[in-house]
C-alpha cells in the first residue's frame, strides 16, 4: 500500500519522524523516499517560440522562459513541442534520475542551455498515453520558475507499507491516517460532501438474491468523459496506476482514499435499469474488462441487469458494460460483499486491488462515504448531473463488535504491566468506545475496523500503540529438556540413506481437492478446511503419493527426465495424524557410473529400495496381493510387517501415465520405527555353505510370496538365504503358468553340512511345492 504526503496531509498534521513512527507503532515500511522523483534543479517554464533546426530535420530550436528574466535557447528533439506550452525544464546543473547532469551543449552546431523533459526522462512509469511519446506539458498554465516536482504534485514523501493479512484496515489512506492520528494524539473528522441532485428521478432498482451481498448502493449520473485533473492523475501514477479517464480514475482514487472499492458501469451499455445480485450459474461464461474469458460456478457472485452478468462482484468488471470514451451516463456501484465469497472467486479468475480489499474486510459504514465522495468528484470533474435519489438494498446490517477485555490478559500476552488507565487511554486514541465493568473493560469497536473480532485483536492494537520496540527482551525460562526421540533419530537416518541412494527429498502441499484425496489411500473421514484459499486446496491429504506423483509430472513436463524422489510427512483423517514415507522412481538409482551400464527399473527395483533402507533397522517385510486402482493391476503389493498391512508398492497405473513406467511405494513409519530395535549378535559360521538351485513350473495365480513362505518354513533348519533369480514365461510353458528358479543357500553354525543333509531338505521342499501348488519340478 502506497501512502503519499499529498493524500495524508488532508487528514492530519504529518510528524517529521513519520517513517520511525510507522515502523514502531503501525506496520513495517517497505520503502520510503522523500520525493517521488529523484531529480534536482528542474523547474517550470513556458515555450515562447519554436523554429526548425537548420542542420537537423528532427530537431527544433525553442526559446523558453523560466521566470528569472533570462530567455534560454534549448534544442528539443520532441515532435510534440509547441509555442505556448508550459513545460518541465532541466536547467544547466540539474541532475536527472540516474545521476545524469545537464550541461551546456552544442547540438548539431547550435548551443542549447538546458533540456525540456519528458516524464520518461524523469523515470516516471504508468504515464497517460498522451504523454507516452514526447515532452510533458501541463494541461493548464503554471507559475514559471517554481520547482517542477511541486507543480507535478510529485514532491513530498512516498511510503510503501508492507502489509500482512491482518492489516486490511491499512489498505487506504484514511485507514492509515486513523492509526497515525492515534500514535500522535490527533483526531480525524471525515469530510461530508453535499450532493446536488437534478429533478429527474434515479430509475435504478436493486434486488439482492444472494446473501453474499449484504448491502448495495446505486446512483445514476450524466457525465462527460475527459482526462482527469492533473492532481488526480499524479496520485494514481504514484501508486503505479495508469490514468485512463476521469470516471475510471475517480473510481480508483476513492478506493485508495477510503479502502472501499467502487465499480462504474456505462448505464446505456448496462442493458436495463434493473440491478440484480445473484449467484452465477454453473458454466456461465463472462469476458472481463481485459478481454479474458472465464467460466463461473454457483459459488461465484455476479452483478446482472436481470438477465446476464455485467460484473463479477467485488473482483472485476465485464466488457459488456465498461466505461468507454463515448459513455454519457454511468451507474456507480458501492457495495459490501462477503469476504470468503470474493476470496474464492478471485483465486480462480485473478486477484485485483478491489478483491484484495473485499477479502480483507470492508466496513459497511464506509460504503456510503465512498459513494458520496465519488458522486462529488464526478460532479466536479466530469460535469456530473446526479439523478434524484440513492437506490439502496440491504440484507444484513453489521453491528459494532463488543469485546470484553481483562487487564490481566493484556499484560500476560504482552509481557508487561499496563494499568487499566493506560489501556483505556490507548483504546480511546483508536476511537474505541470504552465502558468500565467490575472485572473487565467492555470495548465497542468502530465499524470501520471489521478486522477486530476477539480479545487478542485488542491486545495487538494496544501493543502497537505502546510500541513493540519498548517491550524489553527477556529469555524464556523453561525446565523442559530438548532432544530428539528415537523415532526422530530414525527419520533422520532414513532421510540420509534415501538421499545417499540418489533420491531427492521434496515437500509437497498438505491440502488437496476433494476428488483426489482418496486417489492413493483412504485412512478415514477427510478433514476439510472451513475457509479454503482455493477449491483445489480444501482437504487434508491422506497420502503423500499425491504430492510425489504431481511433482513427478511437473518435472517431466519441464524436460527433467530423471525423477527419483521421496517425501516424509504427515497424513490426516478425522482423529488421525500419521507419519508416512513415500517414494517414486523412474530411473535406475546411481546409474551414472563410469561403466555406462544402465538397467531398467521395475517392480523389484522399488521393492529392493524398500528392503535396503529398512534392513538397518532390523525390519524385514512380506508381501501380499493388493488391489489399489491407482497402481498397475498385476504389478502391486501390500507391504506386510508383523502380520499387518503397513503400506503399498508397485507400478503407477498406465491410465495415469501414458507410455511411462514409474514405480512408487508408501509406508506408515509409525508402524515401523516406533519400536526400539534390539540388535542380536549372530556369529559368522566357521563352516562352508552349500548352494542348491530349484526350478519349477507353477500357476500364475499363486503369488511368489506364498511360494517363498512355504520354502522358508520347510527349509528353515539350515536355510540362510533364498533368492529368486529367474522368471520365465513363453515357449514350452502353458499360458496360465510360469517357471520360477530359486537359489537356496544352506549353512550350520554347529557342523559341516553333508550333501545328504541338504538333499533331504530339498526333497521336502519339492514335495510340499508339488502337493500345495501342483508345482512341476524341472
């Protein structure tokens, strides 16, 4: 928010230390300059004559009077310079922005004693179109020889406030003036504007069909479209707004002055005298002032002519009723809209200065003041003729907030000791009404401060006036012992190990849209945010895979072909908050080695990743068939630990990714890492091992997990390792079957195994596989 001296001095006497006071008692100052333009030695002048340069077709010879009795010859290259113009003159010795010093010069053989300036040469942006090319000339005569910055209304400080979301009341010059008045013990009285009306009745009617609009004022005026007076244009330029015409500029000026957005309609383009505020129809199409097209939903609020939308309430006007150079009649809208509704719509179609103020909260009582100021300015600067009567529609009336405040609560939150008298003094400086009770202070908040709702808000206001810089720093005293838990330590190890394997850690959004919250997991009833910023950030996530998957797609769309990532974070459901690990890979881990060998990733890559990182915690898994619709139907499995499902892994379903094979896993870490691992000492056997291979044909419907469980149960006495090293489907094998080949390693800590010992075990394994699964030994 930009605050200027010219705007502020209408309300209060400005202190010399305004920068320090603002930082200490109001809000942080983003930037502060003593003048809008960093230039010295520029004055006003009048062009007395213009002649053609004898040696250059594009240059002119001018004589200029700057009011000191000396006529100066200045060579000018602007095509729009003319005799009789009042202009900006940089005399010899003047310094323009960027440190450019004006010196006596000879241009194409002719002496030049200064420079006639354009606004661009003063580094002024957002200038009116008529001044975009060539020099600037004042629209009206000005005193000669005075400071040009003063004549341009660009003298005096310009201060930009760094506003946080809770400081919506500072989104206007008046709101800031109220706070500064409280700090400097001054009072503000709002000016009253007398609106002279013509005999013709205001033909407008207003109907509110949606409670998203609580109050709506409408006036009609005859106007003449022309440029705004320069003082008004300069106020907008200082705020980075390009002046358009008097009607549009007045609307913008009132918003910055009072913090109340207005909208101006062309009354003849509006289409009727009937104004209806309703919710939009699903799929209803609109075209904004900028020509952008959008589809609305029933959550959006629109202003209509009884049939079609003419504005998106509180956000943006539409092209079908915009102010044009040919406009003869205007409708002024001054209204109050529900902040949450405006916030949702603005998030979809684009935020504006108007929507920002409605989102932060606009005072109902300030709406009429904004309407009156706008009507007054249109009469003054647009030859406005105000139709008789102000059309009003109101659904709800906002009441001043009444809050009970305890002295002890104030001192507890601020960490200081203020007396009741001091607290009352601060509140009264802010124009809060105070009523003393036995054990508390009853405070009635001005309606211009809709942001003050609870006791803590009052404490914040008191703290600002007291000055947070006046509160002494004190160390926090606590007997609490810090340190990581065992679970935290394991999480740290897990992060380090995954990173060392070549995975990059990500942090994704905790909020999702309703449709995708159960895309990968369902742990219970979802938590919904009551007032979401956007509809696609409405529900708390129940899986980290949503964020991991979206991050993968984002990177692939930007030509990052290797996306091996993981995330450790919380998932949520009603009465549930758990810590999960999710990982996704699409390329071999650490494959950029000097050998240049590359192995494609598959189901066993993601399975191996899981087993490697959890092996150090003494955790081993088993697996069973799963049926998650977001994974490939035949390449997925539940992760089992201590007979409980703790996660899932597999290939992402082809319907989600075209021509890409991506593998992912997700596990509940609280099921795995909360128990302390006891490391048992197992001595290395002194005796040699014996290896045996076994191959057999078995039905595809029988899972590898079941087969391995039977082998391990049968051979457990001497079996130390079991590895599947070959899977074959094809020639000489029936279509519904496959060949599996395992390598079994046997060992004993007590003796050297004989071949007969192992042969006996192998026969038992073969018999059980044949009996249970009808396996055919090869």
